[in-house]
C-alpha cells in the first residue's frame, strides 16, 4: 500500500487567511469593495473573492469611491494617502508581519543605515517595503551583490521579504558583510515560511515522490518546489487535483504532499483525493 504524508505545515498561513476572511466579510457588507491587484497569488482564491463581489481595479478614482481593501502583500504609503483623500473606506488586509517589515525598514533609515531589501525583483511585497524608505537597494540573489553595491559603504541595514528562501538570504548576507563597516540585520522571514521550508528540506529525502500544491504565480510555492527538486527530482508542482498525473506514482511507495502559503485547504484536499484515486485504481 502506497503511503501518503501531508506536511504538518502547509496551505494558508495566518496572514493569507486573515486577508481572505477580511475580503469576504467586507463583500457581505458592501457591493463596492475594490483592490489594487489580486489579494494573494492563487487563481482559485482570486476566483472565490471575485465571485463574492470584490473587484480588482488598476487605479483609484473619485467616482463613487467605496471600500479599498489593501492586499496581504502590503502597499506603499502613497496608496493610503490617495485613498484617504478620495474618500475611500480603507480596510487594511496586509499581513501584520509585512507591516512589521515596513516599520523595521523605516527605523533603519531613520538611524542612518542604507537599507537593503533581500527579495524578488518586482514582487508586490518587495515593492511595498521599498516604498516606505528612500533609495533602498533590492537584491534578489548572491550574484547581484557586487553589482548593486560596487564599493564599501559605512552602514547597511537589512530586511528580508517574508517568504524568501532562507539559504539564499544567508548567502546574500555573507557577501554583504565584507562590503560594509557596520551591519544591522532584521530576520524578517516569517515563521510559517521557516516551518514550510524546514519540512521541505526533509520530506524529499523521506518520500519517493513530492507533490507541491500551489499557483505558479506564488513565489513561496515556487521556492518550495525549487528546494524539493534540488533534493528529489521526482518533485512536481500542481495548481489543483486535475494537474496530478498517474505516471508520477508508478514506482513510488511513499508520497509527500505540501502546499504554499496561499493554497486553500480545499485545493489540498482535492490533490490528496486525486492521488488516492490514482493509487487505488
């Protein structure tokens, strides 16, 4: 009998759950709830929020301003100011841990540090963090350090995107250490990310096949896949149960399943049920 093991830590983190719950709650109160972009990086969640009546807009308007839901990734100060000026009711669904990163970045700047953000270029969370300080330096991978900081600087203050690969962040910090006289580092990788990544560094060694459930637009899910594949080539990312393929399990006796922080429980259940159906055929 093939064994299926679900990671202890997988699926919605508390920040994503809070944001989704707030969106659905506000949709029940009003038919004019909007967001500047998707609430989280998962197509199934986006569809559910859209069906509840929350709409995505590209810019704020003074025509019939309603409720502006600020997304889980956080946003820049200008959005708060403009929404308030135009008369929107603001509901902040930003993850509290992301808001904490904003505060750390501002504090570093006020204390005279050059702020470095370790994070993915163009990611919504990283854009939001960067918007709270002036002229921050964003570094995504160790190879970019010398290009971004070509000469020694006096003081560097570092924050990290909450869902970053821990090992990647550590490598970047090691390179930064030799480029400054003084460094202050805030470990802002969130606890859920650390727990998810800790498990995905052991599960691929203990299972023949690993399935990672989550959107290909989700940075944290893709990171789980990258880590898993580096340890076990039989690692597959799927968005839903329909993506699971029978041939993946032909010679497998043990199957490990995990999911990104923006993957809802119903998708995880769907994936598990699909795998059970395949192996019981």
